[in-house]
C-alpha cells in the first residue's frame, strides 16, 4: 500500500517490501545438556538455508539466547571492511584478531573464524560468542567469507518491517 511505503520511508526503513511473518534466518532451538536440563542455542541460516553462524554457549531461556544473538550481530557489524582489508595486507596467523573476528587455522591449513566480544577477557567463556563451522582453503576465500557475513547482516538480515492491517472488524464502532 502507498501509505505503508510512505511511512516506511519517513521512518528510515530500508526494506519495506512484503515479508512472510513466519520466515526467519534465526533458529532458537532447545536440547538437553549433559545433566539432563533443557537449554537453548541459536543458529543463523543464510538465504540458501545453510548454517552460517552458531552459538557457542547453552542458555537457560530463549530470551538469553536471543540477547546473545543480538550482541553477536552488533559485533559483526562493528567490524568494517577497511579493518579486514588492512589485516589481509600481512600474512594471516592463527589466533589473530581481525576486528571482532578471531582467526582459527586448522592443522590442515584451512581457515575459519569465531566472533569475539573484546570487552571480556580472552580466558573467559564469554570471549568467543559465536562460531562459524565452515572452513576455507585460501586466504582470499576466507576474507570473502568475512566480508560476505558482514554484508549479509547489514543488507539482507533484518528484524524490522512494517505490516499494514486493513480489516473492517478493526474499525472503531
């Protein structure tokens, strides 16, 4: 509707296209821990339904999991492409920090990364807040995966939207 587009533009919303209320890139799921307690975790899927990011901690409630997810998204968006470009001008080393990403290099020479919260000490369990379980064989594909993840959260992933409901039963008497 025209009024929906106008309100969305005035509110500064980038994406005011029709969305499905039930589709989401985020999945918060429950499982039983080693003590038999019900705990929650989250994971983020891309457009092709591939898991691109996962939680590293068990949370007691879905609300705790959701709050941690929002922190992860904030930390990813805080890392600029300039920071990544500058880091890749020199050799990439294991346990290297690139913005809010923590580089992991396997014994086979493949690259992966975790998302970190630099406000926590590096020995804390709250330091690594998300993990990407994909491995990349070259520094170029590794760099592209970091940039693509940032772009995904800035351009594609969105929690905002507008839903205009017009129905005769919603009108006042």
